[in-house]
C-alpha cells in the first residue's frame, strides 16, 4: 500500500492539517471569550460541535484533534485561582461525548481524542474507543498522554503523579494490553450470525486475554467485536527522551511544539531514527507541529486582525498556561530577567515544553517574562503565522522543509473564525500550490487518510501487529526481580 501522505501526483509532499481544539473556553489563546466574534463559550452546546464539524469537512481537514486535561494549572502564584478566573483551560468538558454527533454530519473528518493512560483501566478505554470507531466507521484516533498534573492525580485520589520516565514504562504496558484486546482477542470471522443454529458469535473464536504485568492485570475477552480499524489511529505528544522512545515504538503520528523549525529538526530526526532502529519505516511516523494562523485577504488586513485580537488577549491567562506547562512560577521572576531551566522547581511538568521555552533561537534570542507575556496569549506559545494566504502558506512550507514535518495541528485565536479563515482562504492557496489534496470520493478510515486506501488496520511494521489474532502469543506473567 502506497503512503499517500508523502507525495501528491505532482511529486510535492502533501501537507496534512488537523484542527486543534479543546472542550474549554480558553484553549491556547486565553481571553478571547471577551471577543464578540468568539464562540468558545458555546462549546457546552452540541450545535457548536456540529457546526464546527461541518466547516472542517467542507475544507477537507484531515482530523479534529481534541486536547483534554483533568486538572487546573496551579503553578502560577502557587494556586489555581488565576487559572479559574482567566478561563485558562477551565472549565473543561469531556471531548468524547460530542464525537457521535459530529460523525453523523460528516463523511471524511477524523477525530483525534486525548485520553490518559494514568487514570483508568485499559479495558474501559478499549471498550470506549472500539465503540467510537464503530460509530464513526473507523474515523477515530487516540492522542496517548501519560498525564503529569498533581491536581489531576489528586482528583482521582492519588497524592502525586508517577515519576516521568516510569509513566512511559507504564504506558508501554498499557498499550500492549490494549493491542491484546483490540488485535488479539477476536478472530476476524468470530462474528458469524447463523440463524439455523441460533449462533450469533462463535465463542471458540474469541480468545481470553490473560495478562499479568508489572502495572496491569486482566483476565477477559474483549467485549466489543472488532471495529473498522481495530486499533484507533495512534497519536502521541512529547519529545523528552522517554517520550521519544515511546513515540518511536507506538505512535503513528506525533504532535510537537516549537517556536523554531531549526530547533525542532533534531527532535524529528531523532524520533525517525529511533523508529528505524525498531524496524519501522521512519517516514510512516507523521509529525504534526502546532501552528496558529491569522489570515486576511492581504498582509495588511491580517495584521489589522492581529492588532484587534490583541485587545482581548489575557496576558495572565497565558502566563498561567506557561507556568503550568513548564513548572516555572513566572510570577516570581522579574519582567526582563532571562528564564532558564533552573527556574523550574516543579518535578511535574512537560519536559519537552520546558526545553522548548528555555532554548533560544534567532526567532527568540532571549526568554523573559515580558517575551513570554507577548507570546503566551496567542497559540499556546507555538508559532503564529500572520498574513495573506500566500504569506502564511510560505511560512508553512518553510516549516515542512526545514523541520521535516508532515503537517500541522492548527490552533485558533477565535473559533470558528480562525477555522473559517483556514477553510476559505488558506486551503485554496495550498491547493493552488499542489500541496493539499481534494477530499476523497469514498469514505476512508482515519488510518487510510494518512497511509492510503486499504490500510485500515495497523501497518505490518507496527509493534501492535505482533498481537494480531493469528500470530498472538501470550506473554509470561511479570515476576518482580529482587
């Protein structure tokens, strides 16, 4: 099966675009709820999601990528009050629940849903994602996160998060349990209705999974019959050493964030090299960078939009997010003092983001609270492209080539305003350049949209394929070594 995301017929690399949203009022551009054009406050109503899905479908967007979190950001000033006050990813509703409604009004839009390996048994997640994959005809992706917020762990009764690298060891086992359920439990022909014998499913063709590992144990058959993809398309975010090793093993796409394509390139190269060492095609891992476009008919119009948006931005809300992600209480640092990794006194943080925002570049020669404050209110500290469709498309092409990435998770400043600009102005420009495909005529699964028609299930070089029903081998129980 050809890899459709490497080339179009014109020989140019195709850019994959996901819309990046979250079931919250202030996702990556806090404060815009004050903007009369912004509809973020309507996310607690189903019509917001239905209309957004129709818009993204019209533009031929690859997927709606939904972030999620389980606790507030409490690093800034050492408490959660400003997070709540500024609606900096607070309040947050569950991203999985509107998916069925969005799937009902679309044919090709895929859905990437963030869910953590730290907060629920694998069996429950397996059941939910199998269900969603059935109901969407295979348009489900899972953004695998391990979770790091103390407030989130306290919410479920644990005093403190598991140490960073151990979270990834736990997540590795979690994934292998899921592969057993999704790939190894049901034979392809187990569901074989035979009215003559009153038999709907052949129990002899559903394997009981007996897993006894270091972190998880279960004895069960998967309770859902195989969905179109069996395993949802697998996203992962995080480029720390442990995160990179995990991504190179399990991820089909990774989500990265950097303010400079030059700084990002070595991390992308490292993950592709690690994947090759594991016997995977390094080009099969698709890399998406965060990018927030502000597009106008002309550069001047886009710049005027940006100046208008600045009036509504919440600087404190942005600093709350920065402090939470990096573990640096920026409220304690003088406004023009350089920020360094040594300022991060919090063990629970996103290592890759701390690295990104304490590493300087020609784009950002010095990180100070003043610089962070300027950037924090738009696009979650990722790059913001401001200009005409041609200007923003030039910037995206530069990122694709300089950082060797495959596409973007497009953040918004206002919703649906930013996404309307993308669909009506930016995508036509990318198509004119031969960089963006027309929507497929037939419905494809999330995986087929990336790898080509026919590749509904995991590729043969993916480690999950070793758990498929016909080659499955149960592993020995885990034994604690003294």
